[in-house]
């Protein structure tokens, strides 16, 4: 295999290994996001049932207050019958009006609570299904992630071995430059030459350099800001 062909293969493998590592590194972030979604679903499930409990307690408390208000109205009505003084009579009527207003408010509140409670109770099967689906989806995603990670790690191991084998074919003088370049730049140490243009920096290359490259020699990009090791594009 020529130097340029070897560089092409090294570039391909290093880009592939970089992409693999980035995907592997992304795994924990994906897991964290999935765990957050599951936690949100769990909280929604919990909140639904907690809200039903609170509504039942509120209904019970309001019904108790309504019962007390009804008893007070009866008592106030009886007291009204025994009053002959006008001011006291008017004051008692004011108390009755206030108690009546409270009774009406309580009845409206209790009706609204019962309506809300009925709706939330009817929604329980759907809420349970949503929570069960969320757990099943999380479990499935974890299994898929584990399989994917195993495949990527196996691919990584094979690609690392292939890269080592390819790098071993580089001549000693090229290998020294190659090693120095990839230490600092990784896959970006190499670039394809398409026509007369370096695909790394988009700079042009002279005909002489193209001839040297086509002859299988080692050619860095002549652009001082680039310097990538070139190989002909396929």
C-alpha cells in the first residue's frame, strides 16, 4: 500500500474512531435526559393521585362546613322569631344573609370539586397506562443503549487494531511527522486533495505537489496555516 493510500486509510479510521468516541461519550447525557423524562412522568403520576386525595379531603371538609352552616341557619331562623327589637332583627337578618351566601358558595365549591374529582377519577386508567408505558419505554431504551454501546465498543476495538496496522506501514520519516501531527490535531492532521484543492483548508496546491502526491510520495499542504498530510481524493 502506498503512503497516500495508507494516509487515506488512517484518516478514515481516525475520523471513524472520533465519531465512535463522541457517540459513546454522548451516552451518559442521553441517559440523564431519559431519566429526567421518566422522573417527570413519575411525578405526574404521583401528582394525579395526590390531587384526587386532596380533592376528597376538600369535599369532606366543605361538606362538613356546609352541614354546620345549615344547622346555623336553622338556629338563626329560630332566633329571628323571638326578636321584637328592630335593630336586633335587622342584625339577625344580616347574619342569615351572610350564612346563606356562605352556604351557596359552599354548594358551588362542592359541585366544582365533585366534577373535578369525577373527571380525575375517570382519567386514572389513562394515567396508569401512561406511567406504565413510560417505564416500559425507559427499560427498552436502556436495553437498546446497552446493545448499542457493546457494538460501538467492539467496533472501536477493531478499528483501533486496524489503525495500528495501517500506521505501522508508514515509512519511518513520514511516521514521525504523522505522529507529531495527530497528537495535536487528531483526524484533522490529514485531508484529501480534490483536484488542486486541499479539502481541509480549501487552499490550492501546485502542479508539482500534485505530481509528487500522485507518485505516492509524502506531501503536506503547502498552506502554512494548514500543513495537513494530503492524499488524493477517491
